[in-house]
């Protein structure tokens, strides 16, 4: 049975913006043919995903929210995470397109504690890899200015960072293997 | 692989009619549509030039009936299933979609056309926020607002007339020097107080969250003019959806339309083409339906001969 939740202007903030899991809102109207074509897809997906909420809003009856987001074409599907709109799909699209978008949002904004931890760890290591290169470049620049002490300190810091990053990456791989 | 007698590619009026007639004459029939059922015809505001429809019927209402009739007769409609590979070399024809592989003795191409897209600054940014391609789908959002229609033929005129009943101000921007439309529609544009701005180019769409204005320029003078509007509806010329069939060896004319004989057969035996994707100069729902009937009756005839 469909688990799609009907939301209104009145409960939009509570049901959508305050949700602790990612949400998709399908803005639709009864007279919109293409909207009716995608409805069964959302009904189906709502039964499959537990960590993702599917909602729909009738724009004829709830003009305020549609206006707030500048909606002037439907079907319009918007994706919200932590009260922020993070993505959208305009028009009637195949199931696979919607499914991919849901997966993309879930990967980008994990909801379980382990997922969140992995996300932080991944972005941390990616960030370190990116900046250790910059560290080295700055170090080289300092050396060219003739300040060897600063250069050596920066180089040492960069090395320490690379080593700790290596350990973090190993930890991440161990986690991934366990999952 | 799934086998059938006839595969139809496209589910606009031509494809749905081909699907219906095929199923009606007892062929196992599969119809594939990559987008919405009804095709571009589902977006026609009112069909008052289709015989039997003396009371105004919308394109969506008519194509919904066609879908229902096709299904009830036994046509198997696969919506949102795009054909990605065609193999028409042997006696058995093969169609590979994004999901599965199918084969049949005959194939009817009814892939239709798509509207030309004008790439101007602001188009992408305001898509769904004032920039629209479907008056029937989005018209309700423009009640008592100002709209501009960009196009130069009967379709653009029909859309402008439809929107003028909803919007407060309707303008038709024709990039050519002359609107290529029937007199009855041109008279109707005047009756509906629709201003026609001819011989200008659309340069930019401006706005904040939604569309606020468009910038037009004279074709020769380079002088620009900004017109305030809440919406812009594109209704430009149609482009045939024939790239995939062209790659399969089917002959196209210089404009990309599929060339067919009197029975609507292409240069490949047992592969037919019907509707807007063909070189037929009259692009109406009625011609699409009749072409479909002609093609299926030819398959019926060939089938009877081989029995």
C-alpha cells in the first residue's frame, strides 16, 4: 500500500522542513495528466524505502508553498534535507530517473549513524588529500623565499597529515569491508 | 527476449491507432513509449479540427480514450520504455529497449516530433518557473498573469488563443516576418486581443525566482526592447524523432522525416512509419490515424497472402 503522505500549506513546515530523514515532495494537481502518470511510481517507491519519505502536495489547494518555491510547472518533484531544498525533477520522468535521484540524495545525505560517520570520514580524507598537495606547494614557496626552517616545519606537518590520512583511509576501508 | 507480431514505437495518436488496429486484427502487439502517453497531441488545448469532435475535446481527453481503447483491444503498452537499438536487417525485426529485447515480424515507427528548443540565456534557469513548453499542463499557473508565446505557426496561434482566456495579457512573438497560420486562427488572435510581435529575436529571459521579462531585438536593427512578462511558452517548429531509425538504415528526407510509400512502408520491408515523423506534409491527428490504419491494413493483407 502506498505510503505517500499528503501535505498542505499548514503542515508543510512540520512534515517536510522539520523531517529528520530526506523527503521528496511531488507538487501536482488533479487536472495535470503527466502528474497522474508519475503518481504510481511514487506509490511504489514509497513502499520500498524506509529511510526516505515521499509526500505530495495539491498545488490547487496549497498555493502558498508552490509560490514560495516559484513553481509554475507540474509535475515538479522537490527533494528536501534538513529543511533545505537540495534537488528537483521537473516533468514526468521514468521510474529509473526518480529512483536514481532518491539514491543520489540518500548517498549524499545519509540518515543512519554509520552512514553519517562514513560520510564525515570520506569527506575528511578527501579534504586532507586535496590540502596536503597545497601544503607542499606552500612549503616550496617558503623555501624559495629562503626560509628553510618554515619550509621544514610545513613539510613535516604535511607528512604528518598524510600519515594520519593514510590511517583514516585504512579505517574507512575496514569499515567498508565490514558493511 | 519477448516475441510478438507487431512492435509499435511511439504512443501518440499515430502509435496508439497503429496499436489499436494491430490488436483489433488479432496481432499480438507491443507499443513502446519513452515519455508520456498521447505524445505531443496530449498537449493540444482543444481539438476542433478532428471529425466527430463538434464539442470541444482536449488533446488529452482524446488520447486518453485512444490509450484505453488500445489496451482494451489487447495492445500491450510499455510506458517510459525507450527503444535504444533497432535491428531491421533480417526477416525478424529486433527492438532493444532500456529494459529488454523484443522481436516481431513487423515494426511501425510512430516516434513523432519534438519542439525545437531555443537556447537563450535564462531558459534553463527559469524552466518550470515561468518557462514552459506545455500550455495545457501549466496554463493554470498563469491566471490573470502576463504571458508570451514564442512560435510562428498554427500551433503557436492555438496556444496563444487558449492562454488568452486564462492570462491577463497575451502576446505572440513570431521570429519570422510572417505568421504561418490559417486565416481562421489569425482572425481569432485578433478577436482575442492578442498582440503579434513579428520579425524579432528572443535574446534573453530575465527574472529572479520566476520570469519577470524578456529581451527582444530587431533582426536587422540590433536595437533591443524589454517586455515584462510572467511566463514564456515555447511553441517553435517541430523536429522529427528519427535519429535512431536513421541509424538503422531507414531512408530519411533532407529534413529528417521518414520516407514512406503509399502503404506507409519505409525502404525496409515490413517496417512502416506513420504520423508526424513521416514526410507527410499534413501534420494532423486525423492524418496520423489514417496512416496507421493504412499501414496495419497492409500488414493484414500480406498476412492473408502468406496464409
